[in-house]
């Protein structure tokens, strides 16, 4: 057994899995709200509140992870999984918005806490491997959760509420049962880990490039699913199954793809992943069959597989701050994209979905261009090219 699993209690993956099942449900939040009779413009506004809550949770989880035991931080967040679904079940739109805010706090906060826990307890040479394993577990549970919720929603929208409460209770019980030992070693940031400790500009641009990619990705659980349901006339079950298919691909391909491309420079891996995601979303406007739909899902899922592990590693190499603060910033990008994505997308769909898909492709190209500039500035080895 590797030193990683000796150092980290294997039961730590139970709360990660439980929250991932809840995250799978949020993939169909827009469908749930639509079935509740809420208009698209209000849905876009409500869903953006997940991003605001996620920003709060990500900052809270990442920064405090530098100082406090993850068990106590997780228990502080755990009441969210009871409060949020209760508020979501109310007719009042303001209460629904508050529920989505709390869901954002919970998801992003827990992601930051456990990501910091893994990063500080894994050796540098094994970090990418363990990040891949974490993503494999998360995506397996997210995909299963999406499929389950798709079926539950087709029967009764109230099942959505029961589902979140159930996995929220499982999360809390699993946290209570785990003893988090203090790390026997911690990955400290030093001059060999960062590209240039004296400059925040490359770090900022690396975050911007990832943020743009995440905006593209944020359209999948919101406008992509609504477009499939209302414009392309696919069933609710199918919108759930596409995430199951995506999860199956990730479980099957995450480790071998990570191994296959590990020698490619981090910048190019992030570029490839970003372009696959944006192009996979872009072609949804041209599909007219289940085969075309699953081809689109395959492309953006492959992009997800390629993108997210090197993205975190790239940001950490450019970072000029501690691991906890870096992860806090990185997770905040997800939250900001969850807010900005629906807000921007909501404006585009007033003109027509075609404009949104064109914008998505352009955003992928823009992100790639920024990364190319960073690569040319730094050189292949990840060090400044002063020549």
C-alpha cells in the first residue's frame, strides 16, 4: 500500500463521495427548477447564486485548511445539507436562491478542504497521480448521482430534495467517524516548487486562463442541459444519462490518459483540454440524434479528463502563496465561473443559443492564447526564459 494511503485514512473518500453524489444532483438543478415552473431568466439568476456561495465556501475552506483540522471545518459546513434542501422546497423564489447559495458554500468549501488535505499529504512526484484518483472517485459519484436524479425527477420533483438530505446525512456521519491525523510531512512552497516567487503577474494570468476555461465548462449543467431538453427535445432521463456516460468515460480513461500525456508540457495539456471542452459544447447545436449527442459528450468529457489535473498543478507551480491559499484561489475560480457563466450565458440566450455556442468556442481559443503566451515566456521547463 502506498505511503499516501497509509498517511490518509481511506475512509476520507466516503465524505468526498457523498458530496460528489450531491454535486451530481446539481447537474440537473436547472431541470428541477424548470419543472417547478420557473422561467429561464430566473433560473439563470438563481443558479448563479451557487457561484457566489461557492466563492465564500472556497475561500473559507482553502485558507482555514492551512490552520485547522479538516474534520472540524467539515462539521461546521455539514448543516448546509439539511438547511439547503428545506429552503429549496419552498415556493418563495428568494428562499430557493438562498438554498442555492448554501449549496455553493457546501460544495466549494468541502472541495477546498479535502483538496488541501490531499495536496499537503502527497509527495510532489505523486501529486498528479493522486489528483487523478480523486477526480476518478468524484466523477464516478457525480455521474451516478446525475443518473439517479434524472430518474427520480421524472417520477416526482420532491425526490430531488429527499436525495440531497439523504447524502447530506451520509456526509455528516462519515465525517464524525473519521479521525484526521496531523500530517507527518507537508508540501511546503519553496524556490524549487514555484516558477518565480517574485512575480504575481504570471500567476494571475494562469488563473485567468483557467477561469475562462471554467466559464465554458459551467454552461454544461445549465444551458447545455436546458438546450437538450427544450430545443432538441431530449427526455429528462437522457439529460441524466449523459452525465452517467461522462462519468463512465472518466472512470475508464482518467488514469490511462493522465499516464499517456504526462510527458506533455502542462501548458499544452491545459490548452488541449480547454479546446476539447469548448468544441464539444459548440457542436451541440448541430446534433440531431443520440449518437451525435454522445459524441458531443465524449469530446467535452475528454477535455475534462485532460484539463483539470494539470490545471491545478500548473496554478500551483505559478503560485506565490501557500498551498491553502492557492487552493482557495483555484476553487474560487470554479465558484466565480458558476456565477459569471450563467449571468453571461443568460444574456446570450436572449439573442439565441447559437450566439452562446459561438461565444463558448471563442472563449476556449482565448484561454489557449493566454496559455501559449505564458509558455513562450517561461520556456518548456517551467522556468523563466530570460534570453
